[in-house]
C-alpha cells in the first residue's frame, strides 16, 4: 500500500494538514506536535477520532472501536509505533473504509515514515496501581543494520481484583422441576435472585520476535514469531433467594469459579516483490496453533437443609490449528489503481469436553472452517469525483461433528467522494461485509447457569452478510473539525443470543444459545467535533456520539425497536513539559439479540511531565466512580433477567507510571500489502 496521492490527486483542506481522498484522509503534523510527542503513537491522537485508551494503553477510536495498524503497509502493533521517534514521521493514512484485502477491519491506519539508518531503537514502559492488582509493562529493542532489522518486544499485563460484586435476577416458567423430574399439574414459575462477590484476574504475556530484510524497489521479506501465553481465573461466592409457585422463598448459597490457560504460538512469513511497470506481487502465509485448558464450576445449595440445587463442572481441553495464505497483485497507473487478490484459510479445533449433557464424562468434538475469498478493486477519479469500486466473493464451508454447511457470500462495494470546497468534503459509501461464526461458537458444549437454565453452543450457525450505506460530510478549519454522518445498515440472518424452552434428556430447560435471526438493522447518524481554540496545542476538546434506531426481527422474540445514543468526550491540555487529559462517556444501552446491554463507563484523568523521551505520569482511573456494567432482557424473552456488576477495586484507582524511549536509527521501511491473523482460539 503506497501513499494514495501517487494514484489520484488529493485535495488539501486549507488551513489544516489533512488531505481527503475517496476512502481515507491523510494527515501530516506541525513542528509543535512533533516536538511534543515522544514517538509516533503520541502523534496518532491528533488523527480523526483516535485516542490512546488509558486502561488498555492501546490506540483505539474514541467510541472504543478497534483499529488495525500498519507501518509503511507492514503489519504492526502499538509497541511497534513506540519504536519510531516522532521526528521520523512522514504522514498517517486513516481509512474509514479499508481496502478489500483488509475487509474485516473497521478502521485501518497506515503510518508512513522516513527511511531508517543503521542504529538502535529501545524503550520501556511501566504503570501500576498500588492499591490493587493492576500492572502493565512492556519493553522493545530494534537492531537495524543496512537492509536487515531484528526486533524484539515483550508486553505483560496483570489484573488481580478481589472486590467484584454483582446482582442478578432470573424470572421464568418451566413444566417440571430440574432436580427430580417431577411434573406438576400446572407450569411452575420461578424467581431466582443472586448477589455475588468474587475475586478474578488474568495475565497476558506477548513476546514478539521479528526479522525484516528489505532491498528497496526489489524485494522485502518479513518473518514474525509470536508465542503468546495467557491465563485467567475467578473464585466467588453467592447469596441466593429461590422462590417458586410451589415453595416459599428459600435462602441459598453458592460457590463458583473458573480457570483458563492458553498457549498460542504464531508464525507469519511475508514476501513482497516489485515487478516492472508499477506492478507488485505480495504473499502472506500465517500458521497458528492454540492449546487451551479451561474449567468452570458452580455449586448452589439450600442453607436450611443443604439440598443441592445446582452442581456443574465443565472441563475442556482443545487444540486448534489454522493456516491462512494470501496472494495479492497491484497495478498502478498515473491516476488509477487495480487490486486483485485471493485469500484461503483453514482452521480446525479438536476438543475433549465434559459437561452436564455428557453426564460429566469426556467426549470428543471437532469443528472446522474453510474459506476462499477472492476480490477485485479499481479506484480512480473522474474530474472532481473520486471513486473506488470493488467486488468480493467468499466461499464458506463449516464442518463439525453435528452439521455441515457450504455456501457463497458476495460483497460488492462502491465509494464516491468529492471536495465541495477547500474546507469541505462529501463521501458516500455503499458496501457489504460477510460475517462467519468463529469455530469457538460451533459446538454443543453446555453449562448450567442456574437450576433449569442451560447455556449451550450451536453447531448449526450460518454465515451472513451486512449491507451498509452511509453519507459523510467533513468540514475542517484547522482549529475546528466536524464530521456528520447518516447511515443505514441491514444484516440478513445475524447471529444473536436467544432463549427457548427445550426438552433435554427427558427434562425441561430454558436454553440460551446463539441463533440466526430474521434480520437486524440500524438507522441513524453519527457526529464528531474536535475543537482546538488556540493556535497551539494548549487545549483540545473532542466529542463523538451516535443516535441510532435499532431493529431486530427474530422468530423467537418477534420484532423489537430500540434507540441507542451514547456520547464520548475527551479533553487534552499541553503546556511546556506538562500535560493532562480527561476521557469520559455517557453510556447507552444497546440492543444485542434478546438483551439490552450498557457498555463500560469511563472517567479517566491523567497528568504527566515529559522531557524528550522520558515521561512520568500519575492517573486516576474511574475518577469519582467505579467500573459498572448492567443490562436486562427484552420483554418478549421467555427468560426475564437483569444484571448489575461493579468492581470496587478500581474505584478512583490511582496509577503511577513512566516510559522512556531512545533511538539512534529508525525502522526499515517496507510497503507491506497484506496483514492476516487468526485470533479465534477455537475454545468451545
């Protein structure tokens, strides 16, 4: 992927450092912005709606959306961005509609740098909350010599919370008891209420070894090995009130917990060859292996007589193997560009499972997915009108112990853009995207939620398409940036979670599982406002939000509408060596299958002192609040439920940290065309 101005003539928005193209904006930076930044990652906070999320310490969109990162077209991560000094930046390409080869990315950024000389890049960052278990540490070292570069990095995250609390209620009706199978003369109505307290945590270990060889205008080779290994755990107790039409309220107690360990090595080999007459051929090969061990258990009993209401012990061990191979060809003319490509992928997960449906005896389960994706795209311009037209076809085959499905999905795309003036642009997008259920959803694994309620996988899920049309207006005045969009999206047979009553092994259960609905749609608008009232970067205020009318239609819950209207905001201050930022939001419950769920609340304050590559900072996460999560089921669901969860450990959590970067050179520049990764562990 080369800078798009090589393909078509972009238009610079007067008074800013932004160029608008058919499917992206290209950003350059002021001397002041470069001087104040430690590295390239800091500069990305001046690009569109990108922010460094304080809790995850990763580049995200302000609304929490994920971002795929390339450096000179080369697959990269946040830690790679830290390895590039700010003064080596050339420009940043921000794709709100990524090219076909990155069709699965919501937002794509490509950081273009200047060429690197022989030298060393190194850095370290650490941050810790001293009152609870919260730690993030990372370090990197890049060694460059001529056309060769060796990169080593390691990141470690730890969470170990002891004060997570929850309240859950379940209201449902069954034809018979779960415990003894007795069939009453009339349906029995149950109300089950739980108050929980648990300790939970996880550790993430991500070492990366990368070798790169680049001979300019000839050949580039990159080999990346990433032997990830992670662990999570939880242990808790619950107080229960169990009421039914047959019995008065009975007090109960429970214990529950989980363990999961994952080892996931990956090897990625990328080769790019420059051909005569502005042609290029790229090959990307990715092999991934996941080994998972997991265990979930729960026991709930009556306080008075010790009667067992629920006893569940689900265990699973699985191995997943996957391979992704992609071939891409590009041909460039003076004002147009042609891209052709093919990507094939194969993944299989083999598991040994024991659960309530197998009477806690081991059984074997296997699930596989095969995909063949072909695409073609052509971009250019007709006068002031810029366009990109493309089409993709995916042949999907899903094969598991219980089901087999194979069909085609077609994904056409048309993008038109024009500049209305030197400060305004208009973009219209009509696109489609295929959605395939991950292997981890395609099984019959099951667990008991409460007495009479099961959660179970669905090996019969099918792929589906999402179609979207959006009109976006941008207005940039340097000190003021606005973006307003109107959109409509439609998904045919989307995958959502629903509850039905089923008879299993002669007993009646309320069963929660993923199902293909009839359709879902979103009709609404988005807005983004970024204001820098002073000529310098002393103060920047950003606001982003959505107003959307959501609709879902399912044979299980019927037809339902809901309005979703979240708001995100951020304030940044910088003067001399000192800086501060505050990030917050107003949550709004979002329609998700048969439930309405609120996202995580934000209230993050950070103050720092920086001199050259050294930054020392203090932060207060969830300032004057604590992380909260809540939701409830739709009125039409046969299981009426509510939940509230909060974590007292991170209430106004105080964090201290530092980072230090230094460089005597810079990264080898490779214009990588492909980026593939398998992040589905395959655990059912």
